C-alpha cells in the first residue's frame, strides 16, 4: 500500500481501491470535541495498479519525499499532481464507458450479419446513448489535466502558464538562466498532443472552427464508428484517439515533472548525485507500475 498526505486528508492506495482518510484534527480543526472519530471512504474504484494513479501521482509524489527544492512549494506541486491524476481518471472513465457501449454495438452488428436494410431503409441505426456527453466530458477533463500540469511547471520554474498555453510557457522558460533545455525539448515533444486537446476543447464553444462529434453513421459504403473532428479537418475515430490522448498526457505529466524536479535539486554533499532511473517496462512492479525513480547514486571521485 501507499500512503500520501494531502491538505485535509490522507490518500491510501491499495492495488484495486483508493481510500481517503481524515483524522479528527481535519474533521474538527478547532478541537471542539474530544471524541471526534477518524473517517474514511472509498474515493476511487482503482488503486495503485492503475497506470494513471501509479505514474501521474504516486511515483511523482513519492519522488518529492525528503527533497529540498530550490524553487517551488512541494505541497502545491503534490496537489497539482493529484488534480492531474483525478482529471485523467475522469478521462479514463469516459473512455471506458464509451468503449463498453461501442463494443456492444459492434458485437450486435456482427451477430446480425450487418446492418439490416428493408426497402432501402435502415431502421434503428445503432447509437451510443451518451456519446456527446462523455466525449465532451473527456475533452474538458483533458484540458483541465493540462492546466494542472502547467501548475506543476509554474511552481518549478517560477513562470505563469495560464489556460494551458504552453507555447507562452516556452517563451518564459527561454528567459531563465540557465535555460532548462530538457524541459523545452519535452514541451516540443508533446506539442501535438497539447494542441489537439486545446483545439477540441476551445472549438466546442468558440469560432471560427467547430468541434463536431458524430455517433455511428452511414456512408455510401459502410457504417462508420463514432468520430470527431475540428471542422473543416477530417474526422477521426473517437475511441482510439481517446486512448492515445490519455497515454500522451500520462507521459507528459510524468516526464515534465521529473525534468522540473531535477532542475530544482541542489547537488547532495559528498560523492553522490541525484539521478532519474527509468525502469524497463518488463521490470515494472505489477502492482504499481511506476516508470521512474529519483535516487541518490554514488559518483566516483575519479
């Protein structure tokens, strides 16, 4: 199990569940009664086995333990990581709900031998009932996850990325001395993922473009899966892009965090150095699949 304290509560991660526990002093800060009990609740139906939980929050929060930062508040960074984890879990829940309904429809079409056409009419074309709601929720939560990742970088570098405008963040990072080139390279690497999320979200509400979400629909040659597009760009299937977006944001969150951490750690005394170790995927802990560790390593004087 993993225990991580946050303002007002402690989060406890078992393999398949997440719990939030509150101590009496959190419930009754003024200590008006001596018999206020502890309280706990299940806060999520996944635990440290989940890659989002393990990689976005647990590995990063634990990497902050016993580290003195030159810049940034460790508790605020931890809160922003927790918020990132929560939003990406919301994305994952939307994706999974849609994937289940999508698979049911695909299976029913296969079992029926295709779409039934009677007198050149397709009756009751299959539809995912809550597609627009869940797709819109996914997009909104993905953008909020980016905003929380930006909060982590703001703490580490003393910059002000607002509304997930990492392009403006890069301009600010380039003015720092020394220039955090590694972090700039990471922002370049994830630019396509960032811009895709921002475009999908911004054009839900704003013009001149428009985000369009389509359910199962017919073309001249076939039935098409749910798709979305930022008009006038071509439509792409929703579910594969949702999966790839979650993976991209998990990678962005963890890699940008560890670059920020290393840019803010003073060298330890003696023949030691902080190093980030990437664990080969084959060696990931099957119960908590973290990818990176920040550890002290002996450095030979020669």
